[in-house]
C-alpha cells in the first residue's frame, strides 16, 4: 500500500490556526458592519472566546483593519496579552520544546 503524503502535525496545526484566525478576522468585520448599520451584533462573549481560543492574531488584524473594538475593555488589554501568550505557546510547540518545558514546569513527585 502506498504511503499517503500527510502533512506533519506542525503544518496541520499552522493551517488550522490560519483558518481560525481568518474566521476571527471575519467575525470582527461582520460585527463592525452590524454596528454601522444598526443590525444585531455578535455577542462580546463570542468575540472574547474566539480570541482566547487562539484567535488573537485575527482579532488584532480585525482591530486594525476595521478599526473595531480598539477602545473597549476587555479588548484593549485582552488582544495584546493573548497575542503574547499565544506566540509563546506556538513557539514552544513548533520548536519541539514542549516536553522540556513541561518537565521544568511540573513539580517533582507528581
């Protein structure tokens, strides 16, 4: 049986994150358009959830591109904080340092 050419886990993870961040970017655009036209908006809880679930890069792009949620808490602090955290987590995962990081972060004797 021929070997299937499957993407590596890192490439698959990057592809999923790109798609998710595009969805987050689009959500910011949809919410901005709804705000302009007085239509029903996306709940802030949904946007916050999208940011926390690795959508911070799309949210940052949405804030800049659509000039949306740039002055409203919690978006003023949540997007930059989650961007830093998500960048660190991705760097750890993509460089293969996750096992070393977990070994250092886990208390001995557990």
